[in-house]
C-alpha cells in the first residue's frame, strides 16, 4: 500500500509539473511574439519614421517589463510549490508596515489611500513566503482600485490562528469567477488584466503560501464595492517562545 501510494503521489506531482510547464509556455509565447514583432518593425522604421520607431520602442519596453514580471512570478510559484518550509518568528505588523512603505509612493501617484490596522501578532512561518503573499495581495488590490479609493490591511489573532486581511474599494469580482480566482493563470477579465500588467499568478502564489502553512485563503467580493482577501495561518506557538 505504501509503495502504491508513493507511486500515485509521484505521478500526481509529475502531472502537475507537466501542466505547469504547458501553461507557462503558453503564457510566455504571447509577450515574446509581441516583442519580436515590435522589434522587427522598429528596425525598419528607425530611419524612415522616427516617431513610429519611438512608439514601437516604447511597446517593446512595456512588454519586456511584463515578461520580466511573468518570469519572476513563475519562479516564485515554482519555489513555494517545491521548497521545504523553514519557519521563523515573523512579526506580521512589522512585515506589513514595510510592504506598505514600499508601495506608498506608487499609491500616492495613483490617488489611493493605504491604511494599516494591525494588531501585534507573531507567527512561526516562512518569512519570505508570508511577505510574498502579502505583497501579491497588495499589488492585486492596487491594480483594481480606482483613484480616490483605499486599500486596508489588517492583522488579527483568532484563537490559534493569525488572520491577515487586505480589503479594497475596487471594482469587485463577478460571482461566477470567485471559485476560480486562485487558479494559476486564471484571469477574471483577460484583456483588462493584461492591460494592468497582471500575470494571473499572484493569487495562485497566495493560495500556495497559505496552504503550505496549513492555512487557507478566502475572498469576499461585491461588484462596484470592492473585495476582501483573508489569509488564515496557524500561529504555531511562536508567542510562547518555542520557535527555533
């Protein structure tokens, strides 16, 4: 029975890896083809039409930035799916404060208010992974919140769990899409998501981080009102001084 279970698990992992490679290859083809086409046009236009050349050069730059973000997200997702968790004490309030500080200038330019509502909570977790999850939730909230809106991050202790919530006053998520929002490469609105630079991997990363810690992630959303993403992870006695 043990041998059969090991073989089944290995086949499942191999199938997941194969699907991941296929999905990643598909997602990489579009920006690469766009860069290639724009670069070819740029070469032809550089002497004959300088204005067109500048336009295509800008297109190459924008697409290259998106491609770079896609590769970064692919590497992050691959790491959180495969690496063994190395728990350390993580002060969630301090971690969130640093992430908000990192985004402060961009939020100001976008006309979006960043609000922190953090209770002091310390967890035993993978610091890099939790930071990555919070960062992706914040990036997602900023991408879909209009100027004049707000993004609020809160932390709470609920019995043996730490709860991190990121709430926005953004456009919201259609009910039919909520169940699939954490799938790899799933986009609620493909054209709009590509325009905002999303890769379709950020929320999948959040889910894997939460599950790797024995926790979960949920979302509540209302169209035209906003969305609230909530991660719950076990505290694991970090506040009792039992961590390594």
